[in-house]
C-alpha cells in the first residue's frame, strides 16, 4: 500500500538492538520522539489556515471554526448564562478615577474577583476595556490580593483617560484560588480524557465579564476591547476569536506557533527545545481538530488587532510571532481590513515595558475613540498606584459561601451522557457507528492512531521470499524478534518478541500477545536479555518452562512493550514534558502506544492463520482493548485488572466525552472478552447488551484475579 502510515517490519537480528541511553540535560525528550514531534508540527504548519484560500470560503466557514475552538476549550455547548449576581464590595476614590471592588459568579458558585476602574464623572457611555491578567502572584502575609493588583497600572491609565476598565483575577492566582497546573504539575492526565483545560474557564469568565460590562450604564456596548499580557495575552486571543462583541484586541506576549511550543524556542534563552515547558495549562486549548496557532489568530479578523511582543521573550519567541503575523496579513486581506492590523516588537525579555504599553494605549485610542484619540506621542503614565489592601475584594473575616473554584475541573466539561443499553441490534449499530465517528475524529486522530490509514506490514510467518528473520534457540525454545516502525518515522521502531518451538513456521494452535507494562517488563525483560546474550542461560528464568511448554503445545507467546516501557523507557522526570507535547498536537502518548500494539497485532494475525489472543494488565489492558477495536484480527481479549473508568486509565483526548470503559468493552462484541480481577457488576452494561444481541453464555466473562498473560 502507499498510504502515509504504511508500516514495515524490519526483520533484524536481536543482537543488533540498541538500548535506551540516558537523556542529556539539553534533551528534554528522547530523540525518536522529538523527530516525530518535529514532523507532526511540520505537517500541521503546512496548513496554517486549514487549506482555506479565499475570503468567501473563510467567511462561510468561520462560524464553524469558532464552534470548534469553543469545543476545544470545553465551551460547546456554552454553559448557561445565569445571573452573575455581581456585588460591589467597596469603592476606592482617587483624584481622577474610582475603583470598585467586584465579585461575580460566571456560573453558579464559580466566583470571579476583579476591580472595575472608571472616571469619577461619567456623563455618557464610555468605551470599555476588559483587562485579563497574566500570572503575577500578589500575596502578603498569607493574604491573597490577586494578580489584578500587579496589573493595576494598566487599568488606572484607561480609567484616567476616559474608559471603563474591568481587570480580572485568574482562577489560579485569584482571591478564590483554583487550579491551572493539572498536567503541568499534578499529573492529572485525565484532564485530557475529559476534554478539560483551565483556558476554557478563563475564557468563560471573560465572556461573563463582558456580559457584566455591557450591563453597566457607563459602558457603550459598541466600543469594547480586550487586552492583557502573557497569560492575559493568550486570553485576549481566545476572547477575540470567540466573542464578536469585541471591536479591539491587543494581545501582548500571548502567542507563538506549534513549532516553537513543541521543539524549537529561542536558543539564546531558557527554553531552546520548545517553550511549552514554560507555560501552564491555562495557555492551551485541547487541540482536537489539530490546528496550528495561526488558525486561532485568524479568527480575530477583522477586529482592530495590535499584536505585541518583545524580541527576546523566552516563552513567546519573536520568530513564531512573525510567522503567525504573516498568516494574519492574509486573513485581514480577505476582509480588506489590513489597516486594522499591526505588529509592535519591543526590546527585552518577558517584560511589561512602556515601549509595549504605550502603543497599546494609542491603539485603543485610535480604534475606540476615533477623532478624539490621543496620538502615541501624547501618552503619559503618571504614578497612580493604589495600595494592594485597598484593591482586595473579599474580607478575610467573611469567606464566600461554598464554591467550586478549586473543583471546577470536575464539572466544567460534561462527561458522556448516560445511555441506556440499546434495545436491539439495529439501535446498537447506529450507536456504535456514531461512537466510531466521534472516536476517530476526537480521540484517536492524527498520525499516531488514525485508523483511516490502514497499516501494511510483513508477516513474521511464513517468511517472505528474500527475507529472513533471526531465530535464536536455547534449550529447546526459540525466540524471533521483529522491529516494527511506521514507514514515515523509522526511528520509532518497536520490538515484537515471539517465542516458539525451533524451526517451526506457524503455530499449530494459536498466538498469545501480551502487552507489557512496567511491572511485566521487570519480569520478562531479563528473559529477553538472556536470549540476546550468547553467554547467558535463559532456562533458569522463572517463565522459561511455561513458554517452552506453550510452544510445545502449539501456542506461540508474543510480547510487545509500548513506547516508554522497557528499552524505550524515559526517566520519570521527563514524563510531563513528553505527555504535554503530544496533547498539543491533538494526540496523546497513549494513542501512539495503541498504534504500536496495532502494529504487533497486524504482524501476527492472518485471515487464514491461527487465532490471536491479546492480553494486558491495568493500563496495558486498555491499550489492548483499543488496539483490538481499531485493528481487528483478534479472536480473544484478556483484560486483567482493567481500569473501571476512562478517568482511571490511559489518556485519550475527549474519550470521557464519548463513552466510558463499559461501553468501550461493548465495542468488542462479539469477540471473546475475559475480564480478570475486576468486579463483575462494573461490566453490567456490556453484559446486558450481549443478552439483547444474543450469543452464548455470559459476556464478557469475569473471573478473580490472575496473570497479565493469557
């Protein structure tokens, strides 16, 4: 076959295998994975605007692109626009403006604290600016003042110059703290499976803040803008893309492209191997539809957009910003609005400088005030600082009622709706067809696991003409090793070990494939080493006799260690940086692992060959399940101690929004499924389905605790 993901099996001598070397300090990820990420980022960069080439096509598709972005933020459908129940907890008087201390609920019990700055005298509705903060912790003696206190000088300028400005605390660093660091620091990989990102909460809080602003009599709803720097720059991009009430957008140091995020930052600064390690989770949408960042940026058009950055920002490299700006020029050209777009690059690092602030102020003046605007040369910033204590909204002695700020990740994105068991085969066919489409699009997309591209592999038996496999036999047991690799990514080789009786081309009874996890590798890895070492005696290994007996009985035992297990393992300290990079591509490391198990199944199964059984324990059981589902060619699946829920198992994007583990097991019907070491009541859904569809005996079969091997 000639498809992109065609796979070959390189029949290589076991002794030629290399071991995984330790990563150096300047290699945050293993070189084969880095090569894969470089290629995938390059693939997405080739379609920066998803292939749109005309104004007509862009304008027609823009509403759907906006919906997709909302979905990738966990905002499709949008939460209910309930009463924000805004409270003014106090007012600070200054000579030329006042500050209101405000708290509101973007959703019931989801609290947002902020300061609203306005002129002391308002005679007519004024333009309004939403200022969204970056990460700047302001806490003194255990009292949290929010990051709004750090950025107050921006809001003060706006209020002193005839604007209403609402500056918001973020979830992570606000007066009612929540969490931005689920995957960045806490190992909450289930966020990917749920389709949750704290960026969605921040965008929702911004949308509701705009709702509040337009309800104020001091605000002209036709003259609205948003700005912020760093994390606030990112939120400015998101809000400008999804909320068309905004007329002006000034993101400061808030964007770069996938190439910079994943693999190549500024070599002169802190993140030469990709800047994602310098960003928390609130920066990112879940990249379900596999966008590069020019897509996000282009959705802001044709609003008045000033892109600002500095020339040596360590986490927003100038090169990536300029690549995005080039695509923005195309998008703004489609609207005939090139004059509404500009770029300012100042000197310095990740800093809040006057060289950046003043052009931003002038841009708002031009696009929200028109003829009344001050020119850039007239911009001045007298010191108008307000003591932090006066900006605090909440009285430490009067806490808020129960709130969900620190648990919003549990409820913000809806899980798959509970579904009754289908009544008959026709209803089941419709349901599983719908699931298949969603899974292929939203959970197993991309080069790592897209089953729409069939895999062509060479069979390990019988050998093809002019091909040989190296067989090593010791004490009456033979092992043959096969190296599997996607044709486009030859560095991603993965080994399949097949134990058999010497000299046989085909097993008499069947093949049993075990998907190894770290614990299983500890058992079998030394056995593989003993066969490879000419001087070693594998017959002393605890599993040798069982493997030999199986081979003599006509059952070949095969083993595959997915990426990150055994010889491809990486240090635990690298786990976070690797996993987060895959998510940014719209994939996960676990989806790549599923593909590798699929490769092994493809190499072992034949329509006219002996039956294949696939088994795994824990997370490996889930890999075995999904590889079987997408690949087929399996007669039996053994799931030992499988995760009972999607949340408990490997991470696949959005999977929890499609189905849960009982429904995933049901997708294997009518394959023989044996569940070992798990409570039978957890699997009532697939059992009831099997009863309605008909078939022999209880399905799936459940039994007490056992081994990971078949």
